[in-house]
C-alpha cells in the first residue's frame, strides 16, 4: 500500500506524459488475413482489448505483406506528428525559420531610443530564455539605456489558443497555450523548498545561462489532500494552488502557461533590466507599426525543428508549425486543412482535430498512415524520424543491430501507436503502422485519473512489447 502523500509526490515529480490504463485480463481474438498466424499470436498475447490494427508493406513496391484491422480508424496519438511534419515541410519548405525581433519606431541617439520598443513574435515554438537573453544582450551592446516611448509586444504569426486539448488536466505541462510569442514551450518552472517557517515557493523561466524570476504566474500552498493543483485564470496572470500535503522537502515541476504573450514580455523586460534598461509595463498590440529592427533571433530550420519535435514529441512545436502552415484561426480548422491536404497529396482519408495528436478525436487507420509513409519514403521524413535498432525479448535495444528502425511513437490513455520504416543493411525494406486503442475504457476515465491512470504503465508496456515483437517478426520474415 502506498500513502496518498507518496502518490501525490510522485505526480509532482512526474514527466507529465499522458499515460494509459490497466490492461484487461483477456482480449477477443481479432480477425486475421491468411498467413498472419505469427502476428495474430503476438497481438493476442498482448491482451490490450479494444482494437489493434496494423499493416506492413514492401517499401519499394507498396505491396501489403501482412495486415490486421488495417482499415479501422483509430486515435493516432503522437504518430500524428509524422503527418504534421510532412504537411509543414510541404507548405513551408525545409529551410523555413521563425524570427523573433526587437524593433524601434524611432531613432537611437546617445543611448536613448526616441520612440517605442516592440518585441515582435512570429510563433517560434523553440524560443527559450537564453535566446531571449541574447536579444537583450544585443540591445545592451548597442548602448540603449532609455526608451522615451512605450514597451509594446506583438504576437503575430499564429493565433492565441488557451490550450491544445480541453480534456486534459489543468496542470499538465504537455498541454500549454499557443501564441505568436512562445517561451520555454510555454511552461514556467515551479520550485518549492521547505524551511523552518513553511515552504518557500517561486516561479522562474530558467534557461541554461539565465534564470529570471516570474510574477505573472504564481502559486500558493493549501492545506488539503486533493486535488493536487487548482488553476484560476486572470486577465493576464495564471493563479495556481498546490496541495501542501503533496510537497516533499524540495523539488520543482514545469507548469503550463496560459498567457504566453505576457510571460514572454515579462521575461524580456527582466532580462533588459539586468542590462540597465528598465522598461514600462508591456502593452499588447494586434497591428505592427512601421519601425526598424534592432535585434533578431532566428529559429533553426524547419527540418531541425521537426526532427527535435519527433524525437521529444513536443506538442507545442507540432501545433505551432501546423498553424503556421495552414494560416487557420484555430486548431480544429487547422487540423481540417491538414486533413484535406492529406487527402489531396496522399489519397488517404483521416480526421485531425490538431497537429500534435493530443486530442483524442483524431482518427487515422494503419493502412492510411502506412500509405502516406510509403509515398514519402524518398523524402526528408525517414531521416528526421528517431532511429534505433531492434529490441530483444526483454525490450532492450540491441546495440549495433544491422537492421534499423526509423519510427514515431504515440501514447495516450488506452492508446498506443508506432509507424515508420524497417531498414536492413541490404535487401527488402519495410513500411509499417501499428495502432492500438480501447476508446471505451479511455472515455470512462475521470479527469483526476487522466494524468496517471491506475495500471497505465503496464498497459503501455504491453503495447510497446507487442510493437517490438511485431517488428522482430516482420524483420525475420520479410527482410
């Protein structure tokens, strides 16, 4: 038996990735195509319940070699990020870069900016405190010590969206707001330390070189057992409370930011103050006036942004690049535009409600996902997907295995997916997609169960073991 305090402390320290639920004790035997007995046994042994669908095809010809429930449309979870990568690369180009600028509406004379100072965002999902600090440093090097006008912030490029998926708990860091000004993936670091007179709490926007404090997001302890966190939205501030009984001696956790424009503007002002320039309170504008650029920070090229997104499965990056590619005003419209693009470009039918796969209403079949990957095999995507070797029967990667797997994983509660390419050193390469989902059990979860449902780790482990077994089976049989 674990105490409530132990469980809550574990939640505070968790990486905040959507989990899955306990596996059922048995599963109905799925209908199989002829010649797939080995795969059938692997699926049955996993005991996941719900629906398991997969397809594996010859990468050269597109011939389907083995399949089960391949036309069943299921939630793709983060496998959707592979489609978002294809969409963004096609619409924006591989060398697309975001720019965050500091502009002035007047001249700079003798250290005085005679006009307004404007922080200008374009939706860069990768902007962090260190890059923002470098912008401040550039202004300091130029000798700017005073601003006669206003401090303005412009969050253009993509629309403000309060959160990616409203069905997620308030406090999970993987479900932040989205805006034209984003910082630290729109997360703020909550730190606590117990002293003789109680807990000292702080919020900061830490980077590797700068650790500015933050006031627009605040937190207070409350003497209660649950819920773990509560959230109240202010006009330009985030107000949190945390159950004191869940706090251990000291620790930290990233919390989502719901006002990323105010967050970014405050941190930049703090960094500028450290260089001797005190800015007035930021005012937010929706139209950008004419001015000159004083400093600029550019993101890495889109290929590097998406490579990191696929590796770390970052939701904010997926939504930002998807919204930039579509130009839509909200996620549903943007997802629908990517859906229409997928139909026109790859001839597949699917449903997308966002670009990260966090929303559980998106649907893709294993056949459609594999067909899109097959059509993209000669492009950039295979080289952007995470690469690893085959896994052994214990689930450990076999080091230096000659067969390489380039794939994207996806995990939600009761949902697990994997899609990509199996590449032997020579011979027949394979393209595959595997989706597993028990939507009935997923929909039965209460809000308090959604971050870490009981038995979730075991369900996810069973699904991933099944995927590894299927890949070993296909590598042995078809390569």
